């Protein structure tokens, strides 16, 4: 990746500026001269497997206003919709939190209906555009692996091939244990994000990665810090046992309804 620089070509794309670094490697803003649009390109240090490319192309078929679109897959890079907007941060009012949560839930529901699980839902993967539209990024791109390692610059667990396993403070207990996960892991992360949105505090955080994972596995949230209206919803989302957890994200609104 050392050869990458502004104005260089990556396939048909013209690199403009580096946006940042994440669990998968570098993220660049680029230009697609064929369609005259800006895109975001995530570049991995490793080549993608054929299986990953197939899975990424199935994700590209998702079409939803709250999901960041995946446009293209290269040998070691993903080309996505470039989303300008603020990263999700709390605290915000209950009404605003529920408005944002509703759009996140709509994105999750659309993906789950297609059998796609996010696996790495967190504020850094959520953007709020200037018109108020919420965009969830990186759908379904977190994959399981048998030999996880930890990146030095973030609490994100990645496989030896560079695929994201999840981010420690937002992982479900089963994900933290390295077990197979399904859509219920997204329910847990949804609860963590909503709690943080309401309180402005990280729910599971420790001085080390091990401490953070231990908190996910053992610590119970302080529900007195959130409005009473959403406590039942958060309890259902943040169940340690996935068998007791909220099963369908579409049920969130009924559980949090007033009265």
C-alpha cells in the first residue's frame, strides 16, 4: 500500500485523499471518472478470497436508503458510496435517539431479510448526512476466522486475512467468545449503540482489550442512566444469552412505544 498516493490510479479509479485507516487497511476518497462521482475505497493489505468476493457482490445487491451502497469489488479493495456526514455521537434527546435508531433498524431489517448480518455495528460505521438521513456503512463485511489478531491502532479484532471480526466494545458475548453469530449479534450491538447515543458514554470499555471483552461478557448495564421508556428495549437487546435476546429488529418500535 506504500505506492498509493493522491492522483494515482487504482484500477479505473483516481485516488484523491486518504480518509483514514481501519481494521481492513487504508480508506481513500477517490473519483470514478466513468460516472463522474466520488467514491470511498477500502484497501486491504491482503488479496480477497473468491468466497469473500462472492459475498461482497451479494451485499452489493442491497438497495436501501439507510445502507451505504457497495459499488465494486477489486482484487484487494472495495468501492463504496462516499458518504459525507457526521459520525454518530451522543448524548442526544430521547426523540432524536429514537429517530436515529429507527433508521438504523430499517437498515438492519433490510439486510437481515437478505440473510446478511452486519457483525460490526458501531458509531464509527454510522453517518448522519446533512439532510438527516442515517447511513450504515460496511454491511456484512465482517467475517469469522480461526486465527484472530488485534490491530495496534484500534480495538478492532481482525483475521489473518484482514477481515474484521468485530470491535471489542460493541461485540455480542457470543462474538467475543469466537462463536458462530447470526442476526442476534446485531441486536446486541444495536442496544450498545442506542445506550451510547442516549448517555454519551461507552457501555463496555476497559483499560485494555481484555478488560473490554470481559466487560461485554460480565458487566450489566446501568439502566437508570437511560429514559424509562427504552429500558425494556435495551434489556431485550443486551441479553447476554442470545436465546433470550430480541430476535427481530422490526420489533424494536413496539417494545419502545409509550404507554
